[in-house]
């Protein structure tokens, strides 16, 4: 105890350094394994480099005899290996999520590292100068605090909590060694304490990085599931619900709305085969997209639209009547014909079958009645909307309305 705290530093530090070196190597291996499984994440290469270099420095500090830690060359090499990880950590964060908005830029980060390494090089050359030794300690602490401040100031978003923990560990790794050996002024002990603090902080870094990777992967999986649900529910060409999804939505509406309050419309493009045969399938696709876009523009948010198959579409208007449905059909036709020329298409006409969904009527029954009304519209010469009442066995076509222009 004659040297106070300094006499205990060497043996305790070496034991702790050995454990820290093992943890560092395990952490570096774990992160490298994660990088193999998730190579698409930017920033992983920088984090792996930070951990492996810091593990090398910690291992060197643990394996070299305690009395030799003060030797200039070995001490300088250990310092440089341990000095780099906060900056490489920062470089990885800047690339992992470019929208985190970390302050400053990469050029300034590397400038701070170069300046700190320069001070350490001077301290290694004139290793008997106490002022330079403490200047090197101050440079190390300043570098760590610089990185910690940027991490705290950045907009981490959902990653904010693990990043704040990482910033706190970085700051402690810079301050703890200097505070631990301040009473003794022993540069050799300070180097060991720095290696120990860097090792423990880098373990925290590995844990946080793995957490960020897990959360990013989970977020990407959720987004993929959402995209798959959208692809499963929407017609890929027209971007309206496909037949199955329309029926799901329509069943839900008919269960929740007052009975008899919905109107069902089925319509298709007149002479659609003629468009495909004479103008090509690309023109047919443009016609389908033009019709679906016009439908979506003129429907309320509460209404339901779908592609029933081929060139046939279906609409369910909530809390509406036949007159309202006829007006909607007229507006859709007007919009389609107004935009046909801009889409390099001839005049397009549509035929509609319209029914008021009866109380206790099922969706398939209503669809069959609307289909009968659509066939009646075709029989009457197309380019019109026909409304039907009565049941499927005895339909009554009591209203027929001509829509838009006649196709050329």
C-alpha cells in the first residue's frame, strides 16, 4: 500500500484486461456472424473493424507484461488500436441510417481522430514528459466526448434509447481511465485502465449494434408483410381491390350498414376485345388503368371498388340509392372519355348494371342481379346504365340511362 491506489492497479488491471479481451473477441465474433447473416446493412463493416481493432488492442494490453506497458512503442500501438473505435462507431452509424441526422460530418470525425493520434505519437516519442502523457489522456477523453455528444445530439428516432446508452458508454470510456488514475499520475496504469474501459465499452457497443440490427430486421419484416398484404389484396395493374378482397370488404359493409342502404354496380368496357386486337394489349392495359383511375377519383372514401375480372369492375356505394348510382356512373364515363385522347385511346364507352341491394340479400345474389342488368344494357346497345329490381328469376329493368358519347 506504500504507493496508494497505484500499487493495486497493475495486478487488478491485468486480470480484468484478460476478461475484457475475451469478451471483446466474443463480441467481435458475434458481430461478424451477424454481418454474415445481414450483409445488406450499411455500417456493419465499420463496426466490425472497430471491434476487431479494439479487441487487438485490449488483447495486446492483457498479454504484454505489466511492467512493459509503459514502453513507448507498445504503449503507442495499444493507444492507437483503442483510440479508433469511437470514430469507426460513428462512421458506421452515419451509414447505417443516413436519416438519423448526426451533426457534423465524416471529415470532421476523421480530423478529430488524426489530431488525437498525433498527440499520442508525440507522447510516445517523448515518453518521459508527463505533460504530453496527460495531453494524450486529455485527447483520448476529448475524442470520446466528441463522439458521445454527436450521438446524443442526433435524431435517433426509434433507435434513440439504445443509441443514448451507447453514447453514455462512450463518454464513460473516455473519462473513467483518467479519473481512475488521477490520484497516482501513473501513465502505465492509465494505459491499462484505458484498455479495460475501451474493452467494456466496446462490449456495450456490440450489444447495441446487435439490438439495432434486430430492430431494423424486424421493421423490414413488418414492412415486407404489409407489402405482401397489399399485393395479395390489390390488382397489380389497376391498383383497385381484386375480386377476393372486394368481396371481403363488401361483406363487411353489408353486415354493418343498415339493410337495403347499398347500391351495387357492375360495369365493363364496351368492345374491349376490339381495343386489344386492333391497338394491342398495351392499349388495353392503358384503358383498364384509365377506367380504374376515374373510378377511384369519383368514389367516396367509404365506397368500395374492385376489379371483378378481365375488363369488368364492380362498385358498392354505401348509403346510396339508384339515382345516386346513375349519377356516379355518368361522372365516371365523362372522366374516362375526357382523358381517352391523352392516353392515346379512342372514345371508350362503358355499360353498367345497377341494383339496390335488398334487405337480407347476399352479395352473390346481388352480383347475379347486377350482372343481369349489365347484360340488358349490352342488349339495349351498350354505352348505358340499366337498373334492375325484382329477384333473379323475374328481373324488372325499369330504368335505362344513356351515358356519354358513342364509340367510333
